């Protein structure tokens, strides 16, 4: 039995090296590192990816290369690890594009990129969030073990993706979409569910660490609030008192904070997403802001 499991794990590890894994934040960073260089990188969730056109922004700015690293299912913990462990040299400015709620979750519990970006010396910080915000009803021990396995063992990290891939090879598309490992559901092609579900206080702590990581990398950082339909004209606020004055929290730690102008309500597809015309307006707004803040030399 043990030999069978060992052989199975070895085959899975071998297969991982030969299967195209899902695009992730670390994969997006590879794009920057293999380029001629980036002057500005834009972090954010899928909204930043879908709604901010890096080429349009660069043209409106006229000051250098802009790379959009918006990635679904990421949050302040993922972005901190990306800046700390994967940011290429030469980046002068980091922009974090967010909407209400993005900074309240240190990681997205359904599709975090954190395990790909962690190093062993990052584990103690991640473990510290386990007791307060574990996905398991225990003292956080299982969360810590899960995080350690996710960090050091790619076969464990991508087990959900590999299970879905096997089902697809067998032609069972419905089963692939429902691939379940260890009682937890995995979206087809997703790395897996994060064991850490931090509290708002944890998320705010990681926002502070993101500012520190950018400073250590020699880059400025600006948090740019994107408009949403329901509260496009309101300042960022949430039910948690810690987030009532996010702008002041960011500025006190050396970061920048601004809010993009709203777009016409007819340009929204839903409460958070905009149509292509709205995305063009947002991209132009970002480029204009950058041109005023960082005039081209």
C-alpha cells in the first residue's frame, strides 16, 4: 500500500512537470521577468486584469512600460509575497487596483496563489493567521500542516487540477468540474482551496506588509480604488472599523491612495464589472493619473 502511494505520488509529480498548469500570479511575474523590463506593475484581482489595458495605460502615460498582473483569486497576502519574492529589479512603481472588499480578504479562500509565491521563511507569517482564520474547526494545526505541504510539495498543491485533468482525459467533463479531493471542492483548473481564511485584521496587516515590501524593493506603491456601480461616488468603507479610514492607514505607512473617477452607469455590466467602453475610460483615467503623478522624462 505504501509503495503504491509512493509510486502514485511520483507519477503525479512527474506529470506536473509536463502538463501546462493554470496561469497564476507567479506565471504573470515570469512575463515581466522575461521582458525588457517594467517601470510600473499593476496588481489586483480579475477586475484589474479584465478592465485595465496595460498598453492603453502606457500610451496615455508615455513614461515607460506598464505590466498588468491582475489575477483572479488574489489578495494582499498574495501581492505581498509577489513583491517580496518575485518582483523583478527596476520596477519603479506598484499600483494596486482594488474595489470594495478586495482588501478585506488577505487571500481569496477559493483560489489563492499564495502557495506558489511563498518561501520557507514566509511560513511563520502565514501560520500566524491559521488560528484566527483557519478553514478548519481546530486550533490551526491542520491549517499549518496544509500550508507547509502546499509550499513544499507541488503534487499536493495541484492535486485538484490534476484530478480534473485526469477526468477530462477520460472524457468525464461533468466529473472533472466536480473533482473533489479530501472532501474539498476544486474548480476545474484551479490550484485549490486555501486553508487560511484570514480575518479583516489579518488582511489589514498584510496590506501594511505589502507597503513595506514595495519600499524594500525600491518602488513606490499606490492603492487605486476602482469605481463600482452601487457606491461609485462613495469613499471606501466597510462594516469593520479597521477599514473605515483605509486611505489614512495607507498614507501613514508611506503608501499612496487615490480613487478613480466613476464611469457612466450604462457602462457597467453588473455591480462591479464594466463593459469594454467602461474599461477604456478606466484605463485612460489610470494613464492620465500616472502622467500627472509621474511626468514622463
